[in-house]
């Protein structure tokens, strides 16, 4: 080898050594920097469970000595609530009522009644109402993670303020004000309120009359544990079905205080201004509820074809509600969905029912929010008809098991509400200081309870702080039409109207007899505005082997958006994509030869 070659190789070696040294120095510096900043960037993350009644909750204790409490995640009101165990209509000589822990104010040496003897009457936006007293006491969240911006779990973190302490296992707060529920018009756990403050002068629900100690997020911000009154919420660890709904899940979600974790969602995180709510009695306006601009709703088959269940330009406010097991939509939209999935309405039950095997057909509902689409599997909108008292379920006369469709007409509530099925499929972030919300499709979980990996184009996976006016990773999606929206609830009639007779059925002795199928088959393949609620367009479907009739193993259903006609089939089986491409190329070549 010549001297020139040796000299050339020597230069290359020196150059590589210099690069390696620089890289090592940079890595060491970065590691030191990350280690020193981990304490400053810690985010409190409350682990969320789900009980057998569908309540998403966090574990906590109140009082001295501590009393165990479960607080349901409640994003549509701002207050903490406990269920009273003394002088309460629920009191039965025990601190547990129907599995719900009760709070005994007289058993806590740190409790302080606020305005003793005064009863507060609180009516929430979704129709729930409570009568309660106001109490101050100490509390502690018991299932808490401390995660930093590099998604590292911190195990030796301890942060203290005057009335608060946060470490890797708990979050303790002193002198917290909460409402102690004496009576309610619904079965409830305690409640952890996470909405913005409510404006309604002259009523007990009005937030201006209470101190900052009454607002959980305000307490955290005042203690400098979070930068703004904000949080993000992920419930996609809830993998329950209509068959397993009553089985508790002890870890199915995360409440990330003051931050956004991009590893928990996929696609675009769409940011919207919160839509104002006008109280129908006082006309007072509140901007702090999670109300979003709901656009067209599509039903999507397993093959990817879709059909609009509303209209091309549909736009209406919708309230997100983590405490509701059902959703409320316009009657006409529910009827259109029922037509497609062969659901039937039973007037005596005031419920829609559908064959449970529809859960396995791969059907989804696509909810549009400007350029963002949130996909909800139809299986998440079904609930069992099983009755524990009789140990039986409802069945159609064909022998198929019946499931409830968890959609109700919004005439029951006066507004659109997107409940549990929607919440478990989204990731949402709230900035209560800027009155903005961001939502995205949630990442689902694997069997081990961790978020599944999805190949994304975005590089960063770091948890970042929500600051006033800034939700990290979010893309603004407001428009002139959404900015002009206001939610003014309509009259609550409490009943489903205008259900076509062909879609109704009777129920007797556990058997549903009647329609159970769609009577419409126009086979429309494109979307067009609807001229009236009586126009029903549908897909013509021959169900796959997953939908088995009890008598002959096959079932033909007209109207279900399940398995649309596919031109690329051979002997009844779908032809693979490469085969389709080859056939198209051969056809093109043949066409060229014919022209020559």
C-alpha cells in the first residue's frame, strides 16, 4: 500500500474519532441536563379505574383519620362532591351504600362545615340535581404517577407547598372545599369536577360565590404544580364490551394534570374554542363547558364505504360528558342509523334494540369536527339486555340475542350529548383559562394495559405543559361558522317522536316481535343533503359468516352498513389488492394494443 493511501486512511480515522468524541460529549451533556430538569417538569397523573356500573373514577381519601372515597371523573361541572353518610337520605347505618363509600363529617377531626345548616341546590347542565352542604377538609389522591417531559416515571419525587404535597404515589391537599350530597336525583359516587366556572347569578350553581379552594384545578395552579388550570384525559384503556360491561377495570385511563401526552393519541389533535352555553331560565352565559361543534355523522362499513346520517352541512353544538353511559342525538339521525344496522324501536321500553352480533361486523360511526373525524366502533354503542333478576336476556323472534343501542333522542335532554362510547375513543385536553378544548382519536391499549404503538409522522413524544392560550401539539380548527355557535337547550319532551311504524316492534316475555330489519333499500353510494327526516337511504347487505342465523347459518339483511357489494370478488371471496392492480395493468395494456 502506498504512503499516500496510508495517509488518507489515517485522516479518515482521526475524523471519525473526532465525531465520536463530540457525539459522546453531547449525549453526556444532554443526559445531565435532563436529569437536572426532571424534577421541574414533573406532571401529576391520576390513574383512572372503571366500576361495574360504568363510572370512571379516581381513588382518594378525605378527613382525619382518612376515609376512602371514589370520585367519578366529571368534566361538565367544576365542583368536588362527596356522598354524605350522616343526616342523609342514603344513610343506612353503614359508610357504604350500594357499593358507594359515604363521607362521615362527624368522624373527621379536620372537617369544618361552611355556613352550617345551609342547603345548596345544584342543578347541572345534563339534568342531574343534588341537595348538599358545603364542607372543608383535607384530602389525598392515592393512585398517582409522577411523569416528566421525557415520559420517565419518577419514583423519588417529593414536592411540597403550604397546603399541598405531591410525590410519586399520592397528591395531598389541605383545606379543600367540597359539596357533601344529602340527596340526589341519580345514583352517584363522589364527583371530581373538571369544567370551567359557571355563571348563573342568583343561583347556588354560580361559581362567583365560592372561594378558589372549591376548584381542584385552581388549587393546583395556585400551588405552582401546574402552569394553568388545565388537564388532558385518556380513557381508551376501557376495553369493555356489552358482554363484559359489568366487570370492573382497575386501570383504564389517565388524568394528566397540566399537560398533554402525545403517546396517547393518534392523528391530529384538533383545537376548538369552547361553545358558550346559555341557561334557558336565566339567560346567563357560561363559557367553560366541554361543548364542541359537531358536524356530519357517517356510518362506515367494514369495507370503508360510508353514508351520511345527517346532512352535508350539519353543524350543531354537542356536550362531551364523562358521566353519561349513553349519548343523545337528533331523532332523525338515530332513525337513519337504525335503518342501516337493522335496529328496531320498542315503544314500551322507549329503547332501540339490535342484534348483538352486529358488534362483530366492523361497523363504525364517524363523527366529524371540521377536518377531524373521530371513529366510534358500533360495538361501543351496544349494551346487554341481560336481566339479573331473571337471569335471561332479550331475544328477537329469529333467536338472535338482542342488545340495546345506547343512543337516545336529544328531546330527552334538550341538547346533544356525547357520552361514554365517545369518551373512551378520544383524547381530550382542556385549557380553562383560554376556554379552548382539543380532541383527537385515542390510541387503544394492548392486553397489558399499555397504549399500543402506532407509526406516526410526529417525532416528539414528550409530555408538554399546557399554558394559558397554548395546548401543545394542537392544530386550531375554528371557522367563522363554529365561532358563531351558541348552545341554547331546547324544551325537554322526554320521549322519542316520529319513529316510522315499520321500525317498531313489540316486546313480550323476553321476545321482540315485529320489524327487526330495515324496510328501505335505495342503495345510495354518495352523500347528499337530506330534504326531510322521512328520506331513508341504505346499503344492501348480505351479511358475512359472522352474522349467523340460528336456523340455517346465513342471514340476508337489507339496510345494514356492514359489507357493501365489492366488484373485486372471486367465488364470493374478496380479491387481494396486488391481484386487482395486475388486472388493471393488463386491461390498460390491452386497451393500448387495441388503439394501435
